[in-house]
C-alpha cells in the first residue's frame, strides 16, 4: 500500500508539472501565432520535440538502445503518435476552421471521458463516484471557459449548424482520449517514458510533414523573428510536458493523470490575465468562476486517486 500511495503521489506531482508546462506552451503559441501561421507553429514544435529528446535518449540509454523497444511497444507508441499527434491535431484544426477555435475547445475537453472509460474497460482501472464527479467538474469548468471566450469574440452560431459540425471535434477528442491507452500499453511492455515520447513525437512529425506535402501546404517559418522564439519556447515546454506526462503514466493510473491535466486551462487563465494583452485574451468573471470549478474538480480527482 505504501508503494502504491507513493506512486500515486509522484504521479500527481508529475501530472501537475506537465499541466504547468502545457500552459506555458499555449501562451507561447498564442503569442507566436499573433503574427505567424498555426501550421508553422505545429511543425516547429514537433521538430523541437524530436531534436531535444534524441540526444537525451542517446546519452541515457547508450548501452541499451537495441533493447529499448519491442515490436509491441513500437506499435503502441506509434499508434499513440498517430492518434494524439496526427489524427487529433488534424481533426482539431479542421474543426477550428469549420466552427471556430472557441467552439471546438469545449468539445475537445471531452477527451477525458474517452480516456477514463477506455482505461476502466481495457486497463482494469478503478473509477469511484468521487473521481467521476471531479472529472465532470473539470470538463464543465473548461467548457464554460471556452464558451465564455466565444461569446465575447464571435457571433452566436445556431445549435443546428453547431450540431452538424460536432463530428470533427468529437473525433479529435476520441483520438486524444485513446492516446494514453496506447501509451500505457507501450510502458507496460517495458519501454521507458523518454524513448517512448521520442518515438511518439517522431511518428507524429513524419505524419504531419507528410500531410503538409500531400496538401502542398506552404511552410514559411520565420527563422529570424520573435515569432520563431515563441515557437521554440512552445517546443521546449511541450517536450518536457510530454516527458512529465508519460513519467506520470508510469507510476499512476490513467484515470488520475489525464483528468489532472485538464487543469491546464485554469493556469492559462491566470497566466493570460497576468502576462497577455487584453486584445489577445480577456478574462471575465465567468471565466474566473469556471476556473474555480476546475480547481475543485482537480482536487476531487487527486483525493479520490489517493484513496
């Protein structure tokens, strides 16, 4: 029992650190795409992940490179890369193009339900009533934050039109929810977290580059500008966020780690209010209230996961 509690506690710390790093990434992307292109930001971020992680893996696992992966773990992490780094990303961006970013994000937050249900069904993890209540509060708070942002910046969209467009963000949410299941399978096969992250991001990078070539999408990365600095900042933040995320999955259940990562929007709200100009982000009382709900939900998840 002591070992289990220690593992869960460490998992909570790692997941919380990952949430902070993801929030930093979002702010960097928000600032970078103010004058840049989203596709460029995605490409630079993914490439940064691979470039930063490759030497780390070569140094830490120099004597065991040939035994790091098994066919099962390769397939598991590759599937996670396809689901989380490629399919989810493409569906999410298409949804943003169709119904708007602020309409897409609350639906995307439903990924926690997919992850939790799949973890219970396929990984034999336990879900308590308190845990479920915390998940509901987290998702509800994130949704209010997103919808409030939408109402202050975009005209209302009819429920009929919105309903017809829900397939895209729901598909993205499902892909994001599937990702930690594949990750857990790869970790169970004995592959350490950092090499697993590298494989996943490498597969995602190759897939995204292939997508750009297939659609002949122009890539004009601003190498000598502040925009590039923000992209690189996002790449560094996301790299260590992924490492912390997968390390958390090594020591704690998916139903603890994934919901806790939903606190990222709360951190984004706070950091946006402190550091971003109002023309980019406007924090309203409703957003603050929703952020408080997210905190309560995260606390419930932490408490129930430690029992």
